[in-house]
């Protein structure tokens, strides 16, 4: 997942070494959802991954509905 990491994240890992990431899900939007629910779900997923010692990951990834074209969700995280 090195290609999806930011430049500063790529600099922290030696060249040629893969960056292991956990894809925790796909984020979309729904009108009427309580404010802060998305943030709470991301925090909950991060805590679950952190507690699991069998997952050797360097970070978490979350895909946004529509990818970079959906500016609101893409810049949110």
C-alpha cells in the first residue's frame, strides 16, 4: 500500500519495504445520520485493530465513497 501512503509517511519507511495497512472499511454518506457518528465508527475500528495483536499493521485506511472526486469525504479524513 506504499502508493496510497502520503509522501511524509513513505519517508518514514525504508525504500523497498512494503507498508502494511488495514483497510477498515468504506465510508459513504446518508442524510439524517447523527453528527459525529462517522468519527465514532473510525475510532471504534482503530481501537479494535489496536487491541488485536495478530494484525501487524503500520496504519489504517478508509476508502471514501466516490474516491477523490467526492471532495467532502476525501478531505474529511
